[in-house]
């Protein structure tokens, strides 16, 4: 057994959120933990997962994805063990056991085990040629296959699916996107915004099918076609399934920690064991699970404070998280409520010449939702209005035109 000094912090997982947590910890004035050990299931240290779509498209290289060089970890006395995931937790003994058989003691344990692509549970999903798109190895595989094959079907019209589809298209493949919702990005955009995006992607060369769901994947030795619920057959050489994520909670469940869809935590990101915390895509706070990196970064900052001198007062509470991305060169921004209802008023501005689209949702003179396509410069200002819930009555008529016009009107 590895004998370590008192105050040892062990981190299970080394994704973007875990790395941000490590950075927050070493930047604290109170360096409470003399020994920080990280066990990473992937073959490489933390990398920028957001840029995997750019890597798939050929717009960047693997070297640019690395978040911190090896020297950074040495400088801060952090041990990182790649290719060595934790496979068991002994809560009574305060130890973890890794796939390599290493037994490591801990005083505090942080679970940052992330998530994996959700399965559809359809016949043929196990066929060779059916992939997820979640990590560096997935991306390497898709890049290699794009050199061999011509046709691809992407299941899922959310962010991940559209990024995979656009990356494969830029690699020269004929790509069809299947999305069961009525419009693309239906969790972030309204129907008009989804149609604007679909039109743009269609002009770029993607085949977009909304309201379409696969029923089975067909093939003998490898996938050769996708059969839809309306019996349509789409021939293909590979399939990318990007229909959501499932939190990696199995390690926590096996150790007896309380879990639901994810690892259950309280507002201090503490599990049912007071010496074990969880953050990022593996955790669940109330009814909330987290599929975006920004809430994970907020959790990383909060947990670093919780585990140092401010532990008594710090709480993490989910907030409206803005979503910003660019697909096919088209900037998108979404925050708060994205669908109008009986309690909201809509302010809509659309410029047909520039392609700019703005849909703001207001309830009781408070901004509760914002969708921007094209010009997203005022997105964070709208986000601030949503979070602070300040009264916008004095500049309501100017609101769709952005911060400058609103401040002049006020």
C-alpha cells in the first residue's frame, strides 16, 4: 500500500472540469492538501474536449488540445497516473484501488468521472461502424474512417451531433443528420431559430431530417444502413450516435454512495459520504445533471473553496448557463427559457439581409430567455439581465437592439 502524508486529496478522473479544479486548488492561499493524486482513465492528461469537433474537421491538431504541460504538474507537486482508472473505493479504509492494482489512501476524495454517450437500445447498435463522439479516441477513429468511407449518418441534432456532422462533412463525407425533434437544437432554440440553422447547414451540404428517428441499424459484419421508424432505409458506411450523455456513476454506486441518474450531491458538492465529493457531468444536485462545461467550471471553483478555509460558507447553486457556439461559421447564443408560453411575451427582431435573429422572452418586465443567431455580441449582457432579474420596463422597446440602445434609452 502506498503510504502518504496526512491531508491527501485523490481525484478520480482528469477531464476539463477536474483540471480546472486542480488549478483552483493550487491557486488558493490555503494549500491544505500536501499531496494531490489524480487517476486518469484516458491515455493522455486533460485536454480541451470542446475542440474535438475542430480536430475532427481538420482545423486544429492534437497538440493544441493539451491544457497544461507535464511540467505544470511537477511544479505543483501533483501526481497524475494516466491509463489508470479507479475501479474500487473502500470508504471504511479511506482507500481507492486502481485498474493497475495500486492502492492509494485519501483524506478527501473527489469523483470527476464524467459521462459517456447514451445508448439508444436499438437492434444493431453493437455492429462495427456504430460509434459515439465523446473523447479523443472517438475522434481519432472517426478521422481515420473518414479517409476510408464516403457516407455517414449522425443520430442527434444537438450540439454534439451537429459538430460531429459538420466535422465529417469537412472531411469530405456525405452526411445525413437524424433528429427526432421538430427542429435542431430544440433544447436551446425556438422553431424559427432551428429552421435558420437547418437552412444554413443544408446550404453547406448536410442532409437534415427532423422528426426522424432510427428503428434499427442493419448489417452483418458492419453497419450498412439505418432503418427509420417510417420504414425509410438510409445506406451508410458509419453511424455516429450523439443523443445525450449518461453520468458515470457506477464506481460510486458500487461503493454504496447514494445515486439517481448521477451521483447525488448537496450544495457543497458532498456525496452521502462526507469525505467524498463529486463534480461535473457525473454528479446530480436535486433534479439537475450537468452536460455543459461551464457549470462544471463553476463547481470546480466552489469545491476548491469548500475544501479550503471557506468551507463553512460556500454553496454551489445551478444558475442559467449561457450556451455559445459556432456551427458552420454561424454564431449561436441561448440562455434561459427558449420556448414561449402563456406567461411570457416575445420580442423578436430578424434582419433578413444580415441573417441576424433575436428572440427575447419577457415575464413581468423581467427577461427570462434569449436566443441570438448571427450577431451574438450582446449575449452575455442578456445573460446578466436574466440572472439579476432586473426590471427592463424603461428600455423594453429597445431590448432587441442590445445593450447600447438600452443604456441610451434608460
